[in-house]
C-alpha cells in the first residue's frame, strides 16, 4: 500500500494520471489531504467513485493514532504520543505563542547521538521515520487546530484566528534530522508546498547536533530553511563531554561546515546553547562562544536546562544567564534570545521527549 503522505504533489499527480484519471482529481486529492486534512477517502465526495475505489485498494492515509494526549498546566502546550504501524511510538508537541502555533515534530524513533542531557538520546536509536510519518505529525497538529477552530477552546482564550492554523514546524523532537536526511528533506518539500499546508521555508527549522555531512549537503543544495546547530560548548573537550557525536565530527570540522553553509547560502545559523549550572554558563564560557562565533552570521538561542531522569545537572540561575547574554551582546555584538519554556510539567520541553505513558 502506498502511503499518500510519502508523496510530493507531482508524485500524487503522476500516480493519478498513471491510472489514466484526470489530473483534476489529483489536485482535488491533494486539497483533501492538506487543505482539509481529511483522514479517510469516504470524506472526499468530490472524487469520483472509481478514483476512490482505486485509492482504497492501493493507497493509505497513514493517520497516526493517539496513544496518549497530555495538556500542560501552562495552558499553551499539548503533547501527543502517536502510534506507528509497527508498534513503535513517537512524541509530537503542539505549542501556542502569541499569534502563532508551532508543531515540534520527530524524525526518528529514539536517537543515536546520545546527548547526555537529552531524554531521547538516553533512549538510544530504534529506527528512522519515513517521510509520511514525519508529514503525518504536522497534519495531525493542523487537524487538531481545524477542530479547535470550529469549537470554543480553553487553550485559546482570545480566540485569535491565527491560532487555528499551523504556522511553524520545528524538527526538534525525537531524533537527529540530518541522520535521516532524505526522508526529512522530502517531508519539508511536502510541508512547504504552496497548495498544501503551505509552510514557508522561513517557518521550518531543522535542528542538528552537528552532523557535518548533512550540513554540507544542505549548503550544496541551498535548502531555504532555518538551520539550528546544537553547540553547548565552545571547546572540543567540553563539547565531547556533553555531545558524544562531537567525537566523530569535531568542533573545528563542525565550524568549518557552518562557515561553508553561511557563505554558500547567505543565511545565518541559530546556535543552541543549553545553559547548565557550573558546566557551560560562566563568563569565560560566554566569551569562548563569542570568540568562536565572532565573524559568523549567527544568533544564539539560550535554553535553560530542562530536567530529565537520566541527567542530574541543574539549569543556570537567572543572574548568571542574564550575564551570559550580556557578554554576547555587549562584547561580541552577537544577538541572542532565551527559549520560551513550554510544557515542562509534561516533559514536552527541549530535550525532554521520550516514549512515556505518563
């Protein structure tokens, strides 16, 4: 069976016309899949019966069943534990901010990178997700938002119409996106399609722990998305202690790849820095990262450490965090922002996603 979420719009058109049906039906099918987010062929009455019969016989709409849905006390975050066909499960997060909704989606079951403070890394790696399984997460969130838009919702007390449309996708869920490059980039192409979910490239962020071949491939292919690189330390030894993948792709090699990416694409990189008390949050650490990024088009995303059961570090205290940011700004003219924390109480924050029943 062909999972329709695995197919780009030209591939859907080729499928339908290959069956000797009109391309008009392919356009209608695409609209049902991504404009209306329908989950069954029975809900597509504008398709002729002969087209629907062929679709039912040979294709599937791979809707991911919800094993568990959890609301955060912050009133802005919902986490979904979604089931895959083979019995594996992944986590996807819906987050609301002022005037926009973001979906944090996964690219793998588990992760092979092993970052010590990350719950997904502590799980280990099970398998890559398919393109369709990645796309289905974004469609799931949009389907939820469409339902909320037709009803009153306590998650959006202002009833802002912008809150009923998915605007941003961040590939920051379970897994390393550049370890699953082909499936992830095809999923981005589908999500970016102007006739579908129509997520602009500037609204899609891919976060990598520093997979150098993937960064260089992104540069060569000039993919117009936002790239975020998890840095966390400005020395090879410091980074290797937090990010085991740094032993394979060392800091100097990573920074050379980042430079190539920025020079080739003309785009800045968002460097992520998880602030861990006593580990990477001193004034000297701030100056080290400032020196490392001094002549690169960059922005630093400062992320207070979120708790996980497998790591006993503590988040940096407020004054030290502010001083870290001040040094980046005043001494190095590097912009930085603090990541807005969402869903910490339900383990939906950065570094907290894992497969859990509670």
